[in-house]
């Protein structure tokens, strides 16, 4: 193992790897137990702006898997089975597939096989955008080989009876090169845009754009709900805005925002006050 790879492999830390070997099925080890549980949070999202042509459309959002020493191949396969059983129209993968970009590449090389009625779309997280820079193309290629469409400073459009919806994402806000103006332009003709960048910390940037917001709904991950949170506050926040986008629903500048707790863990295989989750939205047109 070369020095760079060795350094990366040590990112999780000895304590994390030791804890990952403890029995997570034992409720007495509650934070470990909780980290290994996964909720499916199903909700209805109703908006008068959502086109009637897409009434009943089902979106599954899966973020922050963090494949690696804390969450291995068996759990990845179980996760894919569980997501596929939802028969969603679109599956959005929210980024942070591994602990670093080599891990993200290995994740897609496993060919987890996420499936949807229409498309599986993938965003890039800060952990996916660690060096080397060339990994971004390698990951995108591996995604495509597994049937996932990478959405990197891009928008995926769907059209029914002349009505268009867009699913858009930038590159990662912390480690990538997000191109908000380009993404906004791509969404100009959409009747409804769902923006799904990995990190909600990019959202205040969109609020400063001269032509206003280009999306009606944002779906993000990154915060892990704090991973360990007490009374709705993260012990250690991964957001520059601390608890502003910790978990759940928010409304800012006329747009709705959903922040998922995500699936995996980073650093240590523990959760408290922030249950792991996949999110399912059934989109309804409000009369
Ligand atoms: Fe993450």
C-alpha cells in the first residue's frame, strides 16, 4: 500500500474500525445498534406548483452511505434490495458513497444495482471529491456502468404532456467546483425543479443569485442529522451553518428544503438522536 492510500485508509481511525467489529445487534450498545438500523421515512409532498402530469410521482432519496470499514458490502447489497423494493420512479443518490474518492469508486465497482422505474441519478459529496482529481471521471464512469446517471453541474429533465420537471445538482460545495449559474440556466424551462446537491450549505449561495431561486424543492444530505445529536443539536456539526440545516424540513426564500439523516456514518459507527434513514416522497399536486 502506498503512502497516500495508507493515509486515506487511516482516515476512519483505529477506534472506528475497532467499534465496527463490535456486535451492532445488541441494544445494550445503543449508539452502535442505532447506527446499524435504517428507517424508511415515507412522506407526501404536496404543492400547487407540482405539475398534475406527475401527480403521484415517487422519489427515493439515499445519501451518505459511506461504504468502507464502517459499512461493508453486505449492507450495501441489503440497502440496494430495500431501495429497489420501493419501486420509485426516480432514485436520487445524494453522495458520500465512500469515505474518500477511492472508496466511492470501489462502491460503484461493487455494482450495487440501484434501480428505479425511470432513472437513478447520482450527486457528488465532499468525500467523493477528495484527491486525486481524476477520480471524479472514474467515479462517473463506474456510476454509468452500474446504471446510475451522474448529475454534476447538470440537470436531468423529464417531460409529460409538455410539462417539464428537472432534477439538478452541482459539484460538491466544499471540495468540488459548483457551477450554480450553469445549473440555473439548464433548469430555466422546467415547470418544477428539484435541486439535490450533497451539502445544504450551498443553499444560501442560491439565495444570493440575481435572478432568484431556480428550484422549488431542495433535497440534501451531508449533515447525518448531526450523527450524534442532543436536543436537536449536533455534538459536532459538519455544516458551516451548524444546526441551520441539521435534519428534516425547512423553508427558505420560498423553497422547501429536506435534509436527510443519511444511511451510513463517518468517523465512528455510532448514531444518537439522528436515526439513519432513506427518504421517500410521493409528489402530489395541491388543488
Ligand atoms: Fe456524509
